[in-house]
């Protein structure tokens, strides 16, 4: 197996072509019959290069979370192709994916349920380094973990605490530190600022701006304003299809698809406009 | 002519387990007006709404202040008299449309029961009224909807049902606690429009609790900005958004991402602003 890595920024870290995914619809299942299959992703094209941040937006049920999971090969696509660092991983087996997993990381929406409540913060952040054999021993891993905590602006005093002792914003910083621990080439962040207050959200966005140069970042969010604040490009999803994709500034200034226009018109900006709400 | 003040919260101080959560909260809502109560988590905004409803947690103590509803102090009313107002004169639109409805009761039962209890309608009368209410919130095929269970409805439909039942007894005051936070933006806009429409029709006073400055800007006639259990400024929506006076209000606005502005215009709330607020809270607590 090749261990070649692409460091050339113009070569995409991740490239999806015509990505399709069908999943069994368990709600529609009947006894002794095969569950009907739902098409969740219906031909997605996406590519993201190092240092590039791409926003995936859409409403609930649009397939954006499923897309994130498929990009990480947590689901096996039914059709299309998926390449990571130039290698075709569309149908790669887990043992082939395993060494690549260090270089593709994820940050989750709810840090409380994605951080082990019985582990100390330093061990949570150190875990990827140990799992992927990137350090000699646990003490080196912990040392690195403390450096990572510093990077996400958490003081040393947090290292020995447990997740429940932290605020939502602090926990999300831990999630970010863990994701960048193994110096990944790809980070998928799924709704990671949704549960946060505005002031905390702004701090996390600032932090993401600092780390985004080092990796390819796929930022999944229902919040188009947050995406504008962070992403170079945006991809608008609706019912498993990309309806519009382009540079964030251009798409938001001149949306071409009706659905994008609808979404933007539905966002209440914090300024007075008696006509915005309209009448039914 | 300005309509009369219907809800008058005056110098309300509440502590939970000895810890102050509301510090001298004063706020008025006029009939036919939507007042926004906006703040970040822990600001005390939900607590203020619950105090009006008489639904404070067991460990909470009202230390001083009054909550006057149409001139009557709710806090000095007997429990029975206070409960009689709930659902009929004062209604709630809860935050989570997934948990606020009884999962094992049909939609019809849940609306009809309220109507029979509060308005004394008979079964058929209540059923007919329920159909009207569901029509008023623009839900299709209300007759068959009454026979459905909550899990058969989408989040947006459930929230419409809750809006319909909050307005079902023509309440004079509605407390809306983050009613659209769990919804997609397009559905949120429909629900906000609906609340505005019903509230205008019946000249209902609404206390709208939210963390979303955007929602407040579009919906509310007056706005109270809360932090640390205190109201930092309470003015008309036009004034607050044209010329925010309090440094915290200005900081919140600057920290709110906007799709119409480039990302580098975003400024997190500064440590100075937060330190100043904490200092003021400490001074207040020392004096009480």
C-alpha cells in the first residue's frame, strides 16, 4: 500500500465524484420483507484542498451529516467515487482505511456525549496519538496533549479535569484539540458551534480560523451566517442533492438557486425590518 | 394612544438554592405588544418567564418584587387563583416541540381537553373549535390531524399545534420560551409570522424569550437585554437596534455572525466587557 502523501495545496485532499448512498429505511420495513432503500445522497461532487474550508449547509434531513460520515468512510458509498490523498477509498476495507484514519478526523456537535466522561481532558486529547502510535509512550502523549490544550487556549489547569467540569465552549475546544492532535489532513466538523452562545461561538470561530490553514476543513452547519464567517466555499444541500456551490461571498451575495434564496430570506438578521416577517 | 400595561414585573429578585438568579428585574409588556427578553445562557431569561407562570423550580425563592398581571400581584395570589389564570389568561409556548406534547395522546385530545377545561365547552363544541384553531395556524386537513399522534408530525407541525393550543383560549398574555430555536430557518420564519398574526388578531401581549438577536429584531416591539440576572437595557426595538446603548448589547451584536457581512468583521465579546459586568454583579450582591 502506498504511503505517499500529497502536500501540494492544489491537489485536493478529498475528492468525491457522483457520490451516492442508499440506506435501508427501517421505519418502512415489514416482516419477512427487505426494508425499502432510501437514497440519502444523490450524486454529490465535492473537493477540498489543504488550507481550504468548505461549508456544507442545508436544513435538517438534507443529508449533510450523512455526507460528512460518508466522506469519512463511516458509510460505504453505493455509487460514485471517493478519493483521499489521491487514493481511491470508495470501497476500501477497514484495515486499509485504518492507517488513514489518523489523517481524517472529526469534531462532533455535542462535546459532552463525544468526550468520555470518565477520562481526564489530557487523556482524551492524547488518545489519538496513542491509538495511531504517533508517540513513544503515554507521558510523551500527555506532554503533547498539554501543548494542544494551549493551542486551543485552555490553560494547563484543565488537563486533569473531567468533561463535566467544563463549559460547553471549553468542551468544544477539547474536541478541536483532539481532532488536530494527529495533525490530520482532513477535519470534518459537524454543527460544532450550534449549541453555543453567540460570544462563545465567536471565540470558537476565531480558533477555527487559526487552525484551518493546516488542514482541509469540511464545516457542516445549518447556520449560513456562521458559514459566511468561516468558509471559503459553500455547498448548499437539499434532499441529498447539491443545489448550489461556489465561493461563499459570491453565493451569498448572488444566490442562483431558489432554495438558496429562500434560505437566505428566512434568516433574521439583527436589524429592524418591519416587512421581513410578511403575512401568511 | 399607548395600550395599557398588562404585565408589570417590578424589582423581581429570585434566588435558587441561595444563589441569586434574578437581580431587580423590572419589565413591562403592554396589551397587543411583543416584548423580547434576550440574553445568553445563564442570563436568567427563562427564569423570568417561569416566574410569571409560577413555574419556578422548588429550590427557588422570590426575595422581593411584584409581578402584576392586569393590576393584580400574581405573587400574592393564592395557588388556586393563580392556577386558574394559567392556560386561560396566561399561556405558554414551550421551547421543545418534541417533548411538550404527550406522546401517547392524539393531537385532538390534547387540544380538546384544554378547551373543555378552560372554556367549559362540550365535546363537540371543543372539537369544532380545535378544527378552527388548526386552520388558523394553516395546518392542512385539520380533521384528520386531530386523530394523529405527535410522532406522526414534523417538528414544524408540532410547533404549530403548540402555538394553536397556546392561543386556543384567547389568552391575554403568552409566554414564548425559545419557541423556534429547534426549528429550521424556513419553518422558524413561518412560526414567527404565525405568532405575530395571532397576537395582532387578539391583541395578545407576548413575552418572547430567546437568545437570538435576529428573531428579536424582526419580531419584538420592545426589547430587554439580560445578563447575569439583570436587565441591562429595556427600550423599544427600534431604539435598541438603531442605537444600542449598553456596551454588552453592542458587543453581542458585533459577535453575531451575519451572512451579509464578511467573516473578518466578527468580534468576540471582549474580556473587558464581561469583567465589567461581573464587577457590577459583585457590587450588587454585596449590597443585598
